[in-house]
């Protein structure tokens, strides 16, 4: 990596009178589509200072779930980048990348940027990228390795992926930054009752309904939770196999306590968080889920599995409860503990809020992202 003078956001702001804003092309899925990447990027765009950066969002996937149809948004994104480069209207391309089809689409765009000599930031979101790369033929592994090595900077969601990038992809640690996902939150928390015998403890699941998110185990655990001495209900917010989950809830005898909403936008999710007591996310695989970030922001107690980067932020019995993947008994006990003990539930929620304030606040995230872009721009100027 080239030596360059690090410029902070504050230094950059002092120069905005003589320096035009950095022009960023942001490559991601649709901002209002289901999935955490679009939601995160929409939060970032709402937070950025237009005096520092001028960001143009470019959809590289489209809304179709059929991979073949995503070719056309990728082609359109590539043509847009060519036009921006030809007219000198782009300084940096920020590429949000995951595994499978995302690597095909974003990899083509990353190589195009390399050929056009546009600096790139690769933002890796995948929860299973190591296995994805290791299972590819050697030729494709080399192509991916070169793509990451030639990127100007790489962002990952947690420390857990540092060794993979360094040892298997050959990326210098100096080119890697960890940015835990972030979200906005209310300036003050809504009050929640925390007595031992509440009328109803309001549970919440946010994500795609299916095996990967641990929905079968969650429904099994809930079927063991007694109706007394407390009542409980759960809202399952997300798309996926809603029909299968509803049938399972019916067979387990808990359908009357489960509400399926389908996919919800960010505003609707915030409304649910304001009225919920506990978020449950017993996933088998994750990067660093937005659902947990948003629950922390709203002071909602969290039960989760320690996968991906979750255990780097969610500390068991300190700001959340961690349950092993597939452990129905452990999940049952964790849900019972938070339903029965309102003060404990409230302590976890407040500790989660403090973690959000210090690590997961979208304002801090946006500032750090701008610093990375400024540094990359500084590298480019130094080499020109």
C-alpha cells in the first residue's frame, strides 16, 4: 500500500471551500429491497454530508430473485460507470459484495473499475465467504484473490474475517477496516414495563423465515413456553417460507400467539421495535445482522446465536443472551428467563443501547466511512 497523509473528516471539512466533494459511486442492491445491505446503505446515504461527498447509488442487482435477470442491472451499472469515468464524474467506487451471484456481478464491476483505473472500496457482507471461495475451482479462486488484492481498501463486518483476508486472499492488513453495521436510533428510549407478571411479553423476530435464521428451532422453543404465569406473543417480520412457518406454528399449537407480517420496510421495523420487549434471532449463519443493531438502538433485549461477528458485540449476560446454534433447550430457557424477569430484561436492553451508542451509531459509522474514502482518494492523488 502506498504511503499517504491521512486526512480526517474535520480536516476535509476545513477544505471544502477549495476542494469539491468527493464523488462516490455506491454499488449495492436496491435500497428499499429486503435484506440488510440495502437498509444499511439507505441509512448511510441519509446521514452523509453533501459538502463532503456526492454519492450516486447504482443498483447492480435489480429486484428479481432470478439470477439470470440480474445480468441486465449489472450491465446497466457497468455502462453507468463507464459514462461517469468518461465525463470525469467519479472519484471512488464503493462496492458492496457478498457470495455467489453477488461476487459474479460485483466482481465484473470491480475488474472494470481496475481496468479504468478508478479506485475501489470492497465492502464484504457475506456470512459464508470463506466456504464459498474454498469450494470454487482454483482458477476462480485466483481471480477472486486478485480482485481483493487490487482493491484500494476492504471493509469487513468483524474481526472474524481478518485472517481469511490476510492468509487466504493475501490482502495486506493495512488495507482492511472493520466496520460493524450501524443504524439510527431514537434520541430517547420509550418506557417499557418491567414487572414480573406483565400482561404480555412482546417477542420479535426480524429476518427471512427459514432454516438459516433458525425459525424451526424458535417455533419449537416457543411451543414449550407456558401461557402462565405470564403471557407472550411474537411477531415474525420477514419474507421467506411464511407458509411453512405458519403450518409449523399451527401444528405446535401456538399459531394464536404468532403474527406473520411479511416483509416490512425500515419505518415499519422501527415501529415494531418501539413496542417490543425481546428480539430473538437464533440464526445458523450471519455476518452482523441489522436486526440486532436496530434492537440495541431501541433498547430491546436480544437473544441470539454467536455466529459471524455477533459475539464480538453481543456479550452473554451483559448486553444480550447467546444460545448455541440449534439448541432448542437453551433457546427455551433464554426466552423463559427474559419473560419471567422484567428487570433483567430491562438491564440487557439498556446495556445494548449503550453498545449502540458507542459502537453502532450511524453517525459515527458514516464519519468513519468518509474517512476511508478520503484516505483512498489521498492514495490516488499521491500516485498521480
